[in-house]
C-alpha cells in the first residue's frame, strides 16, 4: 500500500505541533501529528518521497514554532523584509534537515526491523540537533508533555526520555490501528497489546506524578526578583545607561531589608563591568549593610586579554557571617556564560558575515565562552546553580553545575528581543522542565517577562506579567532532591535504547 499525502497536509501537521508547547499546551497534538507522519514515511512509494515528507513536516514545525525569532531579525537586524524572511527561511530549512534525516533512516530500515526502531532513530537524530553547530534543541518534543500525565516520568528519564515515550506511543497508535507494514500487521495479539499499553503507559505516568522526588529541608529564602522592563531598542544607548541603573536601584531600594537575595536579570547593568566599579561598589555596600546579597547580569570586557564575557556577578554578603560586602573586579563569585547563542553572542565566519548586514554585527555579539563546569554562586550563604538565557535548554550543562549543596537553579534572561510572541513562554517552559526533571526549584529573572518562581514539580508558584516594571517578592521553600534523573541524567534512556536496538538486531538476525 502506498500513501502520498499532499505537501500542504504534511506542512500543517508539523505546524500543529506549535500548539502543543507553551502558552497553548495542547499536549495531545503530537499523538496526531507523529502517527500520521510515521504512516506517510513507511507507506511512501520511495525513499525520496519519505525524506521529502520529513523535510516538509520540519518546515511546518519550525516555521510556526520559531516564528518569534523573526521579531528579533526584523526589528533589530537592520535588514529589509525580504532578506529577514530569507534568513528565517534558511534557519528553518536547516532545522528541517533533522526530521528529513529521521524519515530517510526510517524508510531505509522499515522492511528490516520492527516499527519500534524509529525510537532510537528519533533520539539519535534529535541528539544530533542538540549538539551540532553548538546545538539548538528548542521545540524538542518532550517539552510538549509538561502538562500531560507523561510528565510523571520526567524525574526519572528527563525531557530526553519523554521524547522516547512520545515516539513509543505514536508507534503503538500506528500498530493499534493496523496502519504499519510488518509481518504482524494482521496479528490480533499485537494489536491488543498495543491498545493495552496505550492506556497503561500514561496511567503509570499519572501515578508517578504523585511521588515526591524531593523533601523539605526546612530552609526558606526570601527573594526579590526585579523585572526592569527596559526596551531593547534603547538598552545599549549610552544616554540610557545611567537612567537604567537608577531604575533598577529605585525598584530594589524598598526591598533591601526584607530580602535575603535580590536578583536582577541578564545584562541588567548596561555598562561594562570594568567601567561600573563605582556603581557596583555602592550596590555591594548597600546590600551588605542591609544584610542581603545582590545577583546581577553584566557584560565584562577585559582590555588586557581582549576577552569578553556574559557574566553573572554576586555582590553584598557572600556568607551569612560576613560583616561587609565582598565584591571586587574579577572576584571569583561569578559565572561566565558557556553556551553562546550563534549570531547573537558569537558570529561564525565573522570576518565575512559582519560586513554583510547589521544582524551580524549586533552589540556584544563576540563573547568568549566560560568553562563548561563552574562553581556555584554563593549569595548570603545560599548555593546557586546558574544559567544564562539559552543555557536553560541544555540539561546536561545544568547537571554539570549542580552539587549536593546547590539550593536552587537560577536562570537570567532578556527576552525583550522577541516582543509579544510565544517565544518567551516557550523559554519559560524550558525552565519548568528543568525544575521537574531535577526536582529542584528554578528561579527565572528576565528583563521584560516572564519572571517566575518555579517549584520542584515544575509548577509556577509566582510570576510577573510581561512588559511591566515590577518586583516579585517570594518566600521560597527549599528542598533536597532525590530525582533519579538528577543522578543519572540521560544515561538511563541511552541504556534502554541500546537494549532495544540489541533486541531488534537479534530478532533481525534470527
């Protein structure tokens, strides 16, 4: 039997996945789109058509899902509309190559192995997407299940393992409706087992959501999260440096005495650290005299080495017993961003591209990488595992910086680039997944939203709406995580995939 769905249908099926992510959260949609994609692939008349199906599916998936990126290109890239759309199309086409590769591999193996071979194939291709050219794992399909019963598996296998479960259930749907082409397509037993599994797997996941993967450690921290809401168009204008710093100071001043830690967002101080010594020293003194600490994002350029870093620095009290602030330039209680965003924070082939258009020559788009593994920030006695912006999409990097003493995960960001789009909500969803899979609180502080406190189950405890200047005060109860994923990461999923692949090879040989 040959199935040749119209290209528009395949494109729409991919685009529908956008509605499965935040802020829409229609988690059921992957279980419609993916089974139909699998059917279109395995019933394609030839490998060329199968690969085309995957590519068109990817075009729909990433065109709609990442449409918010065009806001930044069009508004701040300095390109005519035609060229900004062309640049967006090139990005989407690159990402669509990954589902195209998956489709090619699936068609090539469909007559040799069970349908379940698509699970390790999908994970391998998605892993490649997360590491190739520094990686771009945005819209990974596991995030779509944050609000479904499958979320119960996250503290065990993480978002990466959730992808495997989504693809597994998609395979079971295809088998249950006899829509595959294997020797067992008319086997009543396999159809029955598939239907039963379709009920049991989500049911087990729902049961796991009631299990407590962390325990209260009787520690509480009073937070003051400052959202300055500085427009991106004026953020780096020299005449706005002082007004911006004054605004953050004035928002913070009423909360010095009541907060254990005050936190400002990524690059909140729009001046190089080396040029901000007077302001930082004043903040260091004010924080320490108020018996608190201040954490802020700031850009650093070191003239002696010509190195530039996107940093988080800590001011005020480092330990609870301190009687004065501890800040000084280049002190070690800081974090330098490791995972830089291509074109935003570094430009490949910059000697060529920077000359072509302003989009390739944005302010502070030539950073150096910090180390992959860095010490926790220490603020007023609390140990904090930091991440800046895009880094929250990489659970392995977060894991590398977690210690037994880490009290919570902190991510600072500036999503003002993306306007009133679904991009910031997808970004927030990444942070929610990190909280769920590590069973640890995540504190997210942004320039213009969504600033939020996320508990160890991935639920938003408190937040500030977008595009307003406000301070979120929150008493965060800390806990000790026992999440399986926190200890073993993706190893569990890879071992299961190795076992499945071994069984499939053995059955093929037999």
